[in-house]
C-alpha cells in the first residue's frame, strides 16, 4: 500500500474536504476540519483496504501566530498488517478548543486525550473523564501553551540576569 | 601474575579496637559521673540516628554508595536504614521532588514521630536544581522544614556523610525543650502543620 493509494482512497471518499497533503520523511500527512475528525478516523479504521486500526499517538501543538487555528490536534495511525503509518491533523481556535473525542473508537485515546487536555487545554467533547492526568490538580493553566514561560514563576531567589531568563 | 597496581602495601596501625563517642563535660568521681540530661540524651540520639531515605533519582545512587561498605555510613551509628517513617529520626530527601510528589513528602514527614530531622540531599531537593520548570517543586523547604542542605549534582558520598555529621552536630546540641518552644511551633505552623 503506497502513500498515493491512501491519498487516492481518501479523496474518493472525502473529495476536497481533506487538505494539506504532504510527505515529510515519507510519512503521509494531511489535515481536515475539526468537525470531520471522527468521520475520517472511522473511515480509516473501517475501510477494508486502509485498516488503520492502531492509534500510536495523539497530541497537540500550539501555534500562537496561526490566528483562529492556534491548536493542532495530531493523530498518528498505524496499519499493523501492511506496516504503514500516517499522520492526521485537525486545527482548532484557542478561544473555544472543542474537538470530538476519539476515545469511543480507540481506547488508547482516553489517557492521551487527558494528557492533551492537561498540557494544552483541548476540550474533547464526549470524553468520559476529562481531567488532569500528569500535573497537580491545583494547576490553573495549561503549561505547554506558548504564552507560559517554561520556568517556575513562583521562584524569587533566581536573579534573571544571572540565570538568563 | 603481577598486578599493575599493588594495593594495601602500607600497613596502617589500628588506633583503637572500638571507636567510642566522646564523653560529655561533667563532674566525675569514684563510682559516679554527673552531667546534664541534655548532654546525655543528645549523645545517645546523635550516635544512633535512623535514617529514612526518600530517594527519587540519581542522588539516590550516591546514597546507596554511601550506605555501602566503601563509604559505610554505619560508622556514624546509622547502620539501620528504616523504611517506616514511624521508626525513623532523619528524613533524607534525596533527589528531584515533582510538585505532585510534594504532598507525599509532607505525609511521610507527618508520620514521623518527634524529634525528627530533615536533610535535603542534592541540588534538586534543596532548590529545584536544574529543573526550573512548572512541574518540579522548587526545593522541599516549600512543604517541610529542612535542617541540613547538602549541595551537589549529585553530591559525592563524602558530601552526604558531611551532611550526616552536621545533622549529628545539630542533634547532639539540641535543647530538650526546643520542640515544645513557641519558635518551633511557629515554624511548623508556617508550614500548616498542627
């Protein structure tokens, strides 16, 4: 199964709704609108030829300059039979970062979506238990968003000049 | 076969069969010895500290070397490393403490009986170290009071032993009334304990 064949199969089903086809390091990558994410994932899962039935990774990326599409949710899928991997992205605005949950389709998405929520604040609609998984419960911000500096801001003993902040 | 380096060529004379703790000041006569209770209890406590290691990362490996035969912390009366906070006198926090781990450290501290001492081993436990980040506690003194800080990343076993000797010094000189005093209570209250 080649990347061209996957692309062709996807375009037969979704016509021009999928955009941004690219092959960085030979891995097929494409985007869809966030409303379509479950439809695309379901199609990739159910299709008798594609059979992308393993969710390797789910994460988010913050692009602060990408107005209206600040957060990207990235799905990495694996066809275990043919050993082919693809990457699928949906973008959402940061004001209302709602994306449908994939946890109904992939059980593995459950904790990965919690982690994504924990660090980027992506609100996965329909997730069974969307609460922080790695950080302390008292944390009141999403630390991987770019507007938050990496260093702990509660520290007073570090001289910014000396520590190069 | 000849070895490239020969060891133990110089015989070292044995200075004493048993190392004894130094005797406190006091008056002595035939059949009696008088000194203050403070000093006797301090002497007993300081030479039988039971450490509770709370080792989370690479400093813990150095601590293992410290407890091993080469550096041998047992020489200082700390042979018995307890893993129950109820029995131990010295909490040794060794390694990075993440913010999520903070309440656990505090819980362990609360489970220890008075008198208790705390030693922060390594840069991370003392100040957060290189982990100046949102997820790491910036020094365990944010959750529990600390008596001795051991610097280093990680500190060598000699440094840890030096820290233990300093703890012994504090333990030996501590007044018996300190833990009932207002100042100590105020310290604990500043950490929200009691």
